[in-house]
C-alpha cells in the first residue's frame, strides 16, 4: 500500500510540472497533494510546519495566477478597465482549456481597454502586458512545482 501511495504521489508530481506547461491542470495544487500523499505513506516524514508553509504557498500562488496577468497589463500602461478585463478574461479562459487560459487574459485586457476608449495600439500594449504576466505566473508555478518535486523525491528515496 505504501509503495502504491508513493507511486501515486510521484505521478502527481510529474503531472504538476506538466500542468505548468499545459495550464488546464492545476499545477501547484497537484504538487501539494503529492506531498500529502507521500506524507500518509511510510516514506513521508515532513514536519507539520513544512506542510503548512507549502499549503500557504500553494494558496498564494493559486490566487496570484489570477492577479499577475492583470498587474502585467497595468505595468504596460493598462487602465483599471484593462486590469478588470484581463481578470475576467482569465476566469472565462479557464473554460476554454489551455489556449483559453493563455489567450483569455490578453483578449480581456484588450477588450477592456477598447471599452475605456483607448486606441488599438494602447489596448494591444495592455494585452501584451497581460501575456507577459501570464508568462511570469507560469514561471512561478514551475519554480514551486520543481521545488516541491525535489522535496518529494528526496524524502521518498531517503526513507526507502
């Protein structure tokens, strides 16, 4: 049973990294669940504070995934309309799979800026900012998933 849990956890770790590239999978939450699965097996011996810290990190990164693209739009001259459009585009994009998650913030920011009366050039610049924010968010997810995977496999192989 313990080896099965360790294998399930390892699969979750691999899927979490895949989820950074294919954003239809919730990458960081998958990695955290992998840590929990290892913890309930005989191979996990994480401290409570370690698990709590990673739970907080997981929640924060999950929230930031919705905020960072809007901040990117704002950084490149986007208005509140562009920020809100980017946020709405991110939420709507989730329902359209990986491509929607990538394109949604961009389209939302552009539409928001156009509704605010900005010219197409300014709206596209805001959209670019949201896309760059998405890339930054993806990088943060990847860092967290790789870090949790390192902890996972170090712990698993150290206790076998």
